[in-house]
């Protein structure tokens, strides 16, 4: 009896397992059927209630808008809707258009049917999308940008084509001040952009519109300019104090007073340029202000960026050098007139500054416009040669070869004794600048200033 019971026990387990398996299959089948029923309901007459469209707007700091509109229904006549969107966004006529399907290189590796299906879906998406860039669609009040988007007629057209809701996504430049229409669906601030999302009911009788204003108030603009302005004024104040000290100390020791002033001038302006170029936070205020007037990726914007990077410290240096005329006359005994002094100093500064600006502009333009980049690189050579010649012309510092005389014979004799090869000796006029100096160049040339020779007689 016990053996017979043991024989029937496995059969019971088999029947129980079969029942559990059948229940599991029935449960999953009912879930799939319910989901299929829901899908059928969505495709039925009530499916239009779920239709929605989206409008994405990105405003940069110059008031230019990048607009993208996407619909989930097949619109046969896009003309009226396109016209109303361009009017609402303040875009020129014909700005918004359908973009062609994107090219994906990896599609070539897919099977033919799968590739055809993917390309068909991409084509359908492109035909349901309007996009374009609308330049200067925001009104400007100094550093404040504002715009209003009247969407009433757009809502009428959307209702005509069967849309129920319109989601509007607005992103814009981070700024000290911003004001948007209330009742937004969501808002987010990041370091790169500010984002606001709206949900608008197409069938609502309430007029639909969005107002956006962002930028800098006058007080914010002043605050942005305070730090770089103070930083640039400080070296000028220091050098004016050093000029007063040099004139005072010249009564006791003119040479020491001049070299102290010249050393302070070099150290002060070198420190200014290094800190200005390396310390981005010092010049950031000027860059923030400039961003509201020029585009971010063209020749004018790059030129402005390089100008902010280099010009302010060089302008300070020019002011300090040109104001040194009093020290040159009273301490060093310079015989240049004020006009000659200013012209020569400006040419010397331009000879060093302009090639550097052309180099940086050329490097910045390499990824934007290759031809313009090459033009800047060529300008390095031409500006350097032209300005060097002009500087020599106005300073009248043209070296003249010394072909005969006791000085030439003596210098060549000393060079021969020292086993140094010497090709030529030049005399450089330096009477007005009172430069007492002599130096040798790598091409075996020795140059004396005429002021040095006059003092040695």
C-alpha cells in the first residue's frame, strides 16, 4: 500500500506543476491582450486627444533665436502654420523650413530593408519639423533684451490640424536679470543656460502668449566693469607717483632716478599684462558686456575677444610710456620734442603688439575660417616689417657702416687678438635719446651708438 502511494505521488506533482504553468500562461496572455486593447483604443477616435506639438526656442545673448517646431500629426498644408509661427517669433518670412533627413554613415552597414525603414522614418520626422535661425528678434535696451510671443493665431492653426497641446521649451543666456511669463511648467538654471518649459492648451479660450526679458540692468553693467577698470587704473596711478618721485630724486642722482623709474615701469606693466591674460576673472566683466553685442563664432567676435585679451593692458602701457616724457626731459635730458617722442613710442609699441594680435587671431580663426586665418598669419610678417621700417625712419636710427678710421682698426685688432671673427662695425645715431650703448649681433657685427662715442672722447 505504501509502495502504491509512493508511485502516485510524482503524478500529483506533475499535475500541480502543469496547473501552475497554465495559470502563468493565462495571466501573461491577459496582460498582452489588455495592452493590445489599449493600443487599439489609442488608435481609435479618442486618439486625437493625445496629440501634442513642441516648440523649442534658444535665445543667445545677441537676441538671435534658434527655433524648432515638431508635430506628431501629418500636416498636409504647412503654409498657414509656418506663416503664423514666423509672425509670432518675429522671424523674417521664409526663415522656418523643413530640414532634410540627416545622413548617418553607419546606415550602410545595416540590411537593406532595415536601412530603408530607418530612412523612411527619418524622412517622416523631417517633414513634421520646422526649424530655422531668426536673427535679432529681440528688442534691445542697452544690455536688456526682451520679446513677446503672441501665440493666439498659432493656436488656431494648431487646432485646425488636430493638435491638442503645445509644449514650449525656452532656453536663454544666463544673466543677472531675467523675467518670464508666470505659470511655467518648470524652470531650471545652470551655468550654461536658463531653461523654462510651458504647457499650453490649444483649445483654451484664454489668449496665449509668452514674454521673455533677460540681460543686465545699468547697475549690473557698471558692476561688471568696476573690477577690470580699477585693475587697469592702478598701474597708471603707481606710475604717476613714480614719475613724481623720479623728478624729485633727480636732483641728487639723475642716473639712479632714471633707472629706478624705468625698472618700475617695466615691472608694473609686465605684471599687469601677465595677470590680465592669465587671470580670466579680472577681465570677465568686459567679456560679459561684449557678449551682448557680437555673435559668438565669427570674425568680428574673435577680433573683439582678442582685443579684450590684449588691448586694455597695452593701452595702460601706452599711457604710462607717453606720460614719461616729463621724466625723460627733466631726469634724463631727452632732446626729443613731444610729438617726436609720442610718434616713436607708439611705433615701437605697435611693432610688438600688432604681430602678437595677428598671431592670436590667426590661431582662433583656424576652426572658423581658414582663409582669414592664413591672412592673419601673413599679416604677422608684413606688419612687423612695415612698422620696423617706420620706426627706424622716424627715430632716424639707421646704422651706418664704419669703413675707415682709428676706431675701426683698433676694434678689428682687438677682435683678432681674441680670436673672434668680425665682419663689420656700425654706428647708430642716438644723440637725442642719449643712448650710450654698444652691442654685438650673431652675424659678427658690432654696433656703437654715436652718443657713447661722443662721451668717450
